């Protein structure tokens, strides 16, 4: 798992590219200094964009990128993590009332 990146807006191809370039290499080089880092992402439009694909190809020697087969069943654990986080947040008393409260709870 990598760091949680908070977005104030919708994820676009350019924002995804910015996250990759600003966070992915540094995280993988710290956690996987042996060069065995791996990235898996689904085929969401920002993930599969030309700019993101080109960046991943340019950095293919830095980590391994698992390609997501088109029309494959959902194998990404992010949905399970999201559900667990939502459950934990709903159990809080009092519940988070602002975005900052929610980020702190997460």
C-alpha cells in the first residue's frame, strides 16, 4: 500500500499523471529498494490515458506494472478497503462533520 492522496476534485488524466510523478517513484524506491516494486491499477479512464500509459512505459525499469485485462472481474482490493473505512467512520461518535474531520478519522 502506498500513501493516501487526498484529491479536492475529480481525478483527471493530468492529475493522475501528477500523482504518479510526484509520489509513486519516491514511495517505491523507499519501500522496495530491491527494485521489486509493483503497481496495479484498474482501467479507469485517467489510469489508462495516453499520458499515464506513456509515463508508465518511460518508467518501466523503476517498478513492475500489472496490466488490467479489459472487461475483467473486479480484483482490486480498494473496494474492500473503502468499505472497511466507511464502516469504521460510521461507528464513530460523534460522526465527522467536516471534510477535515473525515480526513482525520480516515
